[in-house]
C-alpha cells in the first residue's frame, strides 16, 4: 500500500510515530477537549483583529489615505 505523505502526516509522524502510523492506516483520533477549549480564544482573537483591521481600513478610506 502506497500512501501520499502530506505535510500533516509528516508533522504527526515527527510528533509521534504511532500517530503517523495510525493515520496511514486510516484511523481517526478523537478530538481533544483541550484543543476545543484552546481554539475558542483564538477564534475570538481572530474575529476581533479582523474587525479592527476592517474598521481601520474603512477609516483610512474616509480620510483619503491609502
């Protein structure tokens, strides 16, 4: 069986050889509660940053600055 080595697969293998092996076999790992919890603040930050940048861009356009 030949498997395409993707960046994700290689990264998983570097972190944990067993995880890379399981991914090649097609096994899926359950989502960690820690990953879900840590992703929430990141999503909020990205949303706030996007709003800030859009607001700054609109304000600059109103002043005629580019």
